[in-house]
C-alpha cells in the first residue's frame, strides 16, 4: 500500500497544477456519489447547523465539501508542489510576531497550510496515528520533508515549545471521553482541549486559523481574533474558539469536511412532552426528563 501511495504522489507531482486539481475534483465528486453513508452524515450535520437552508442548498454545500476534500487529498500527496504553485495568502501576518499555539479545523487544505506555515516559522505538531499504517508513514514523511517537526509524544512537543517552536492542533476532531462539552452551533459537543492546556501551561496565546480554497485554486488563510487564555478556564477558551469557527463556517460552509460525526456525541436534546391529561403519566415523563438531564444532557423542551 505504501508503494502505491508513493507512486500516486509521483504521478501528482508530475502533473500540471490545473490537471492535478481537476483530478482532485473528480475524486471528490466520485466520493460523493459512491459514499451514501458519508453523504447522509454530511446532510444531517448541515441541516442541524443551518436549519433555515432548504434541501437544495444543503445538497449544494455538501457536494462542494466533497469536491474540496478530493482536491485536498491530491494536495496532501504533493505538498511541496502546491506550496510553491498555489498562491497562499495570510491576512494580518504581521500579528504573528510571538510564538504561540495555532488551532484549526478540517477546512480548506490543512496539511498544505501546515507545510506553508513551516516555511516561515518553526512548527511542531503531534502526529495523530492514521488507521492505515502506510498512509500514516507517508504523511509523516511528507510533513518532515516540508520542515514540519513531527512529535510522537506530548513530552516531545513540550521540548519543541521550549525551543521556540509554534504548535498546531485541531479542535474539531479527536475529543476523548473526558473532553469538556462546549457549545458549537447551539449544541453541546465534546471538544479537544489539548491546545488550551498547552497555551495555559506555557503562557501562550491561541491563534485560530481558517483556510478556504478560492475558485482559481489558490488559498486564503484567515486569522480569527487572537485569544489570551489568562484568567479563563478551558471551557471559556474553547467556546471563544468555537464561536470564531461558527462565524467562518457561516460564510464559507463548503470549505469544511461535514461528513465527520462531529455531533455524534452531542449532549443537547429537543424533547416534546405529550400529555393525555393524566397527572401520573405526566409526572413519569417529567421524572424521565430529570434523569436525562442529570446524565449531562441539555434539554430543550
């Protein structure tokens, strides 16, 4: 499998940029057509987040999201190629004078953004192990070849931060069982807090970054409000981060990977209590609501 991925990488590197992007679009659209389950998850998530949008609008956003992912896959196979040939803008780059913790979500082409960032700043990331070992090996090699310091433990990342490295983390995937529940588009969802922990431990600021792909294939990387964690608890910081991405996604929803089960473990429920006029039955229903609430769910009646 590793040899196949390397071969695909060489093929992509040999293609003209426009041809490679066209291939990515085709892969993304094919993925949309064939993966019914993923398509259903994307539709469900989008409808939850944008209830005012009609089915036609939701389907359009979903298709564009899959196409975006297809291009992202191609870019991840040859980051050095696209890093050089695709214009990447970073608004307010002058603000990045002091080393900090930048956070992101799975929007645009996140692997490519890391590669670009590492050309201008010292960057260290913790490598999340992929389900496919060969893909994991390939991605880590690509990251390292693009000046990204790949850490395989928290201790290694800490050493890099102490040496003046920036650290990057995503805040939409990989939440553990003990992750705090933080509101995201009106729903309480488990949210990874590793970036906040590192920022508070090393007295660093958090830089929320969002990337989107333009129609011409170039990328625009935007910087949200910089967050100082001083005096705030983790949930407050995470809520600030989530609010930044809510605003970005309202403007550029097609840039995000919507088929991830972001709301699978949401703790917000809408419950309608119907009464047949019998007090005993109503009391039983209200008792059940109380039990559900005590389990950590936010109940909307």
